[in-house]
């Protein structure tokens, strides 16, 4: 019989067995230490990445165990840890993992892009830059087309305003990964946390 702990992760509560809890705690501590070792990362950026990684772990646990009261076990924690990996793409020391690199994503298909406003390359609201990333176009081309549509006094102004309110900002590293169509894993989220 194993001891079951009720752990809070990413603002949600999960029943998790004792072995899985200790493994997950060790992973999160090593992950945070790896982020602090990275040059140029501020404590606020590390906290932001840690919040995002906890939210992602929460999503993966929910996908596997559902909304019911099933207990998170060691096998599920190992699966999630191997899927997310470490910020620099390396394996954890003494983790027992055979491969030096974590999987980029699990499943058969690559992650799909989501439409966000790109706040890193914005002129007004980041709509054109976000559309350019989503459509794989040059941001300057999309901005010129939008300007021409606006100058023609058509419905372009209203479309821009509607998109401004309807399309969310890409603020967190996880959202930036989704915007570029990258897997939401530790390595990719750390890449966007320094910007």
C-alpha cells in the first residue's frame, strides 16, 4: 500500500502517490536550479517559467487522469518529465533516463500554431506581426497590406479593431511557443523567457 498525497500544482489539486511526488519535486527543483544557472535569467523570469511549467504539467496530468479522483503515479510522472525535458535540452543527472535529449513532443502530429498578438514585434497592437507568424509571411508585408486596406477606407479598420479585442496577447513563454507552433516543453519555454 502506498501513501497518497494531495499536491497543489499550477493552482489545481492532484492526488499523487508518495514515490511520484518525490520524483516530481526533484524534477522541479532541478529544473529551477538549471534555470538559475542559465546566464541572464532574472528571478522574475525564472518564476514565470516555473509557473508555466507547472501549468503545463497540470494540463498533461489532467489529460491522463481526467477530472476524476484517479491517483497520479510514478509512471505518469516519468512520462511527463521525459516529455518536458530540461531548459537546455539535456537529461537530468541521476534521473535514470537513457537518452540525452527529451522528446520534442509526444503523439503523431506536431503542435499546431495558435493565433496570438505578438507583443515582441508590435507597431500598434501586434495584430499584423501575430498574423504574419500564424500565416508564415513576412511581418513587413502583412503590415503594408493592412496599411493599404486601411487607406482604402474599407472595412479594414473595423477588422483590425475586432482582431485587437478578439485575439489574445502572447505574453507567457507557453503562449509564445503555441504562437510559433513549437512544442510547449522546457527547452522552448526557456528560449522565450529571456526576451
